[in-house]
């Protein structure tokens, strides 16, 4: 199944042009070149290539090739995800699933931004009975985050949610799950289907509406470009229209509702649902602007292979939520302290975030028993070593080609060892 994503990205050429630097790397690339001579590349093939390549990433040529392909996948996240799902379902699809696939196929001929806009405005509501498609739709509706920091190995993001408080419990959304936080103890747990029935319809609608926006450093909500216009919300019951020429116009919520009604009527019969849904999202977020919060007790770490969220709790305990795929149920592990959570995260993902939780780790050490102290102290030492190494790397960059400075740094490195 050759689609726009596969044609536009031309991944076979990237694999063909890969210059591996080791014997095992060259064999790996040669095998894939031979395969692609007689087979059209599919999304399942790309998935297999990336998984197999993990054995050969020490080869700089293979590593560069894989990075280029994973960057392309990030740029075409939903086109790739939908194609991967469709190819997987086609192998064993019943009549109902095949009919759902037919309805989704037109999305694969769109640009990535149009795919996302179509999903946001209800373009997949007729196929959410298929679990794989439902998870794609939910992942976009619930993906609102604030970029906190980028590192060479992962990105730190702070999730946002519309919250609701009932009976001393606060409810929020993380990923595809609804959580309940006990206000008295600051402990969190995932709600089951029966428990979420107490929440208002607004809770679900507003968390879905959030996907229409990104949030900048000033806390302003900005819509994705829609018909050449962006909308900004920075206070309750008002919004700002920004056109492509940079001109702005401010609206009260009442003025916006009247204006949006006119725009919806002029959109044409086939587009009215999508347009109406979009403007309704803007209206709802503006009216409930004060109810959206960043989940400051949660940090999410995004890597090339998955998302990992650490939830800090009131007694310095923690949960580690592993989202290996946005289409599967996350794994949730509970730990008695932060140190155990970040140690587990390092084992699972290979990323070290100890330097981000220095205060919490110090608190763990104060209350630890003798058996726990050894682990905590080793984590502290590794964190300190990592900080020294990062500082040393920065100094090396600053030294440039200055032989005298490099000589001094080499001497320092020997003394540290």
C-alpha cells in the first residue's frame, strides 16, 4: 500500500545511501538493500528496520541513517501511525474493521497538519469502535504539553489538564488515563470506568478541546492554524484573532460566538461539522480558561522509543508510568521513594534524570534504612559524575583548538579519574 507518506519521505533512498562503517553494519544494510530491490517498503518494514537497527547503533553510519528516519517519523507522526495500524489490521481484519480502514484511508493522502486537524475536528469519530483507531484519536486529544527542556537524549515536558474537584478529590487526565488525586495525602491512582461517571460532561469535552491549542511560555493558548487564522486566549471569556498578515482583533466571548456562527454558515455543508467543532472548542476553552492547569507534580520524558512519566506524591513516594506506545495501555509501577522510580526509569529507558530530582533524593537519604542508603548514595554519586562530565564536555567545546587549554583539561580529567 503506497501512500503519500511513503512516497514523499522516500525512506528506501535513505537506507540505500547509508554508508555503514563496520562489517556487521554493512551486512545489515546490504540485507535491507536486497530486500527493497524486490519489495515495496511498508510502514511495518520501517518499524522492523528501526527495531533491528538497535543491534547496530554503534556503527556511526547506521546510527545516522536511523536518526534521519526517526526524525521523518516524528514529522509525520500520525500519517505513519495510521499506516502502521492499517497494515497490521489488514492481516486479520473482519468486515467491520475493513470498513473502518476504508474510512481512514483518505487521511493517508493528506499532509500531516491536515491529518491532525481532521482528527481534532471529529474526522475519526465514525471509527473509534476499532480500539487501535480510538487510541490514535485519544492520543491527539490528550497530548497537550508544555515543553520544559530538550536534552540530547530526551525531552522534558509538563502535561496539562482541565481538572475537576469533587469530595476532596481532584481529577485530571494524563495520557489516555483519568487519575484521581487525594488532596489530603497527595496520592494518585487511575480511575476505572464506573468511577469516572461522577465527572461532568464538561470534564471530558474540555480535555478533548485542549488538543486544538498549544501553550506558549506566557501561558497563552494558541490554536493551530485553521483556514489562515489563529486564535489566542490569555484570559477568561475573551479571545484574539490573528490573520496571516499579522493583523489582530479582540473579541469578547459573546462577539466571538456571533462571529463564529457566521463563519460556520459560510463554510459549506460538507465542512460545517468540522468548522463548528473547531469554533466550539475555542469557545469552551475561553469560557473555562481558569480550569486548565499544568500538572506540576508530573514530569514526562519523551525519548525515541516511548514516553515515561514520573508522578511525585505527598510522602516522597512516586509512580512511574511507561507509555511504550500511545496505542497501548500504560504500565504503572509504584515506588516508596523517588530514587527507586528514577533507577527503574534508567533500567527501562537508559535515561538518567537523577540531577533533576536532587532535593527529593536528598530527602530519601534522610529517611532511608541501611539497605536503602547504598542504592541512594550510588545514585547521588552517578548524578555528580554525570554533572562533572557534562561540565567537562562544555569546557572542551569552549577550548576549541587551543592546545594549551586542551592540555590543562586532559590533566584535570586524569586527576578526576
